C-alpha cells in the first residue's frame, strides 16, 4: 500500500506541473539582482548543467536548487534529503542521479574556470535578505552603467 494520501493520478498531475526553470525561488533572486544593477543570462545551454543565472563577464554562475529535487542534506532543511516513501524504485535512482549530475556539472564548471554559487530553496525562504546579500558578495559590485 502506498504511503501517499493522494491518488496516483493526482500525484502525477502535481509532479508534472513542477517546473525545472523560472521557479519562484529563482524569480526572487533574479528580481533582487536585476534591481541592484546586475545583468545576467538565463539557462545557458552551452555550460554544464545549464546554470540558472550566468554572468559571462565575471565567469560566475548561480544555481537555485530545490531541496527535494537536489536532495539538500543540511540538518536545518525541513526536506533534509528525504526520499519519498512511495514508488521508491523510481524515486531512489532518479534523485541519486540528480545528485551525481550536480557533482559532475560542478566539477566541469570548475574545470572550465567558472565560479559557482548554489542557493538552496529553504535558505532563501528562511532568510531572503541574507541569502541575496551572500549572492551579491559572491558576484562583487554591479558593473558601472548597468543600473538605470
């Protein structure tokens, strides 16, 4: 018996509706940085992992990770890398592969001499100002003439 309280069809519909890009946490980061004068490219296919935000002139990228999909292992995270209890034959390998792919993409970006910053969904939710401040520190000051 499934531990899920939703029907299989309902759960499938919900999971299909989850987007892989342009998520709410990503939008928060994008809006805050744009308002500060930072300019970036989105989801550059030529880079490993298609980073969420790419700052080509700085050779810096930002990934905005959802805690479930990327199995956040931080003890303070409410998700804490939890695996679903239903359909474990599907979810176990899928989520483990996401972790492996993240590590491969990070290594490839570092080999290409890109600096990487990861923003976790739970950290952004619990401390948005602090998270955005850390991102700005990672990026350095906005380039001159970028702000209107």
